[in-house]
């Protein structure tokens, strides 16, 4: 069994590695549940439907060109190529690449409590299939 210490994942947007800006990342994968219950059934019967995925990120804000704000401000409502890996190293069987085309649903560039880091939460919704690859790259 291989366990990981979640401390250095890879977060890439449109080919730009922004990993060093994020304090949290979550990939959510689900399937719609279709109700196939019919007359005479005594229990709900469900079938899996279409897949759905989303990504929730929390970035430490950076206004420098090529970093968080300049990347995400222009992408709200637009599709982008997204890649996540558990570790920011070459992909392998124990470090798969999750990638897909997502649409930036929300980006909150400014907000927080006095004395805290200026963080920027970002939500990405699926705009295409999510793939998983384990080939060495």
C-alpha cells in the first residue's frame, strides 16, 4: 500500500504550473442518479447517469503577471485546460494525472479577515470529460 503526504500537488491551468500558489485543492467526481423505480417496486432503484466533476481551489493571491490574478481574472466564464496530480512530479501508477476542460465558474480575487493572508477561492466546473492517465510524463 502506498500512502501520500498531501503537501505538493500539481495544479496546472492552460499549461501554466501554478502549484506554488495554492493552499488547497479538491477534485470532486460524481454521477447523476437516475430513478428507475417502477410500479410494484418496494425500494427505489437507481442507475448511474452522466458523470460530473468540479475542482475547488484556494490560492494565496498573487497579482504579479503570469500568476493567480492575471490567470484567473481573464478566465471567469471561459473554458481552460486543467491538470491535477497528487504530487508535483512525473506521473506514474501512484501519481495519476487528472485532466480535462473546465469552465471557471467563480474566482474571488479579494476578501478575508484583517491580518490574514489574502486568499482567492476558485471553483471550476466540468466542460468536458475528465481523464485519468498513469503513463510516465
